[in-house]
C-alpha cells in the first residue's frame, strides 16, 4: 500500500516539478561529492526517482553537465544580452555588474569554474570552449563599438573578467588587499569601482 501511494505521488508530479527535483538533487550531489563523483545512478538515488527517469532525460554524465551549464552559466543562458538602447560602454558596465551579482550567489557555477581550472578533461574543455564560441559576438560588438579607443578590448575584457572571477572565488579563503569580499558592502564597492574603471578607460 505504501509503495502504491509513493508511485501515485510520483505520477502527479508535473514536468516542471520533476525537473526542479532533479536539478536540486544534482546541485546537492555536486556540493557533496564534486563533479567527478556525479553519476546518473547517484543522481537518481539523490532525487529519489527511478533510474529510467534520469536515463530518459540524459544520455550520459557529459549530457547532464552540458544541460546544467547551458541553463545556468551566465554566458550561455542569454543573461549577457546586449541592450540596444545602451551605448557599448554602458553595456559593458551592465554585463559585468550582472555577472558579479550572478556569480556571487551561484555556488555551483563557482564550482564549475574551479573544476575547469583544476581538472582538464573532455567536459571542462568543451564547456570552456563553448562559452568562448557562444559569446564571440560580444567581443565583435565591443571591438566595433569602441574602435576609436587605443586599448586592446579583448585584453581589457580578459583582465576585468578574470579579476571578477578570482575575487569571488577567493573570498572564502581570506581577505584580498585587506578587503573582505564576503561583505555585501564590498560586493557593491567592487561593482562601483569596476564601473569607474570602465568609464575612465573609455
């Protein structure tokens, strides 16, 4: 009787509810075991669903990671859109400000970046390369929009982006230049200073 009730409860789940259950389980599993410890069988157990439910959604672990990153990566889920009503400089400020807000609160994406740095494998290379490919239009947009600048736009982007990544990832270890980036006021000051730097450069 208990098994029957459990099965009936599962049948009543909508696709959206089931998707949320699976992705929440995936995030818990990553936090507990890291990406290398995630398998489809473990995911089924963590989500408390039958294995066919998982195997019908994902071909393998590569497909699982790819789907998650596509939905949650700042650069791949249409978060970094260009606003046609803003100037190129204003768009730069907006995109990097949005990135700071997004990455500060997204522990799994922080772990994905660390995974890419610490474990060079097929999956991490594909994720990094796809991020580069999908957002090449941004570089072209800014190179064209800021072509009168004497600066190397690609290099400026690389320096700002890597600084944002590092300061957010490093903040759980210690202060940086005496600044505690775990504090909300430091996060806001980071956005403000980044904005001032861009305005001064362009």
